[in-house]
């Protein structure tokens, strides 16, 4: 298929993001890390008076509740857009959170090993949950605190599922999910180490997170569907984030089949 020179240039500008050419243009001796500036936090802080909900051990829950081998989970993995009305248990939700962003080991204040890979162990994501049907939780918006093993209650809202669907460009199957995962990026965490080379690896890292959600959901008898088409401003507003220093990058509703 032939394209015009104008189209070629348009694609070229966007394809640049997928390449690693930018790395040759970065002076890594001048990054914030090399200049010994403090590393950004690995978990966004919360207010002292925040309502916190303790989670069951996610690693133990995943081992206990998993119904199949990793090979079977990979073979059976598929996008699911129809969910039953059955609620998730808090143990099941904790297993999914552990699979996607669980903390295995803190190396130092600027680096941690989790259940998914991340460039430089910087992990630029925060996990928000639009909870509709999870036993023991009221409907509303929550944030996962992986270093505390807890959820931060942000907003109680019986219409959170519907609002999430509208923010996802009216993909209404989102409203039927038991819980919808919203991942946001805080680019400064990765920029501190990689400067302008940070943004490609943030996008790559997002794929690691969502694939683990697919595999864990499959192993637990649930389904999910990755969503990359959404109303940016509406999602950021729903989550209560500024859309600049932190913004939505990926979404995945989860429910039982």
C-alpha cells in the first residue's frame, strides 16, 4: 500500500517512540540519578487519616486459589468481555494485585523487585480499582498500596462501574465487571534514571503488568480484557489525578466467567 510523503513523515514521527534511538541522545552522566538527586518515591504517599483496608497475603492466595498450571493459563488466556454477577472475594482480589504489582524485595529507597519486570526496577505505575462487586468492600474507588499490603479508600460510589465504562469511551461491558483495574504512570520515577529514554520503557512495562493480570485471572477462573482506548481526561478525572505528573495509561476490567 502506497502512502504519501506527508503520511510517511507522520508515521515516522510516531514510530520514533518505538525505537531506542533516543538512548544515543541522552547524556546519562547528567541524569537526576547520576547527579545524586533523590529518587522519586516508589509508592505515592497517602494522608495519615486515610481509610485503609488490610489485604490477605496475595502470594499465598494466588498459590492456594490457582486452578491450573502456568502452561494451561497461557494456553487458555483470552480477552473476556462478559462477566457473571458473582462477586470476587477479597482474597481473590489480593491474588490479582500481587500478580500484577506485588513487592518481592526492596533493594533500596529507589529500587524494588516486584512480580513483574521493570526497567531499572523503577516501577512507574500506581494501581487504582473501580470496585463494583468485591465481598467486604463497598462500591467505589480504591488505590493499591503494595508496600503496605493495603487498599486506600478514595471515594465510595455506587455508580463507579457505570462511570468507569463511560470514561472508557462507553465500552459498557466495563460496567458489568466486578472490579476494573486502572494503571497510572508517574513518569518522573523512570525519568530520574533514564531521562528522555524513560517513556518507551514505561510503555513496555505496562504490557508486563497486564499480561500477568490475564494469566492470574485465567488461573483463578476469571476473565479480563485489556483496554487501551479510553477518554484520557475523563479517566484522569475519575481517578482524581492531575493528568500531567500522573495519568492513566492502561485499563482492565475483571470478573468471574
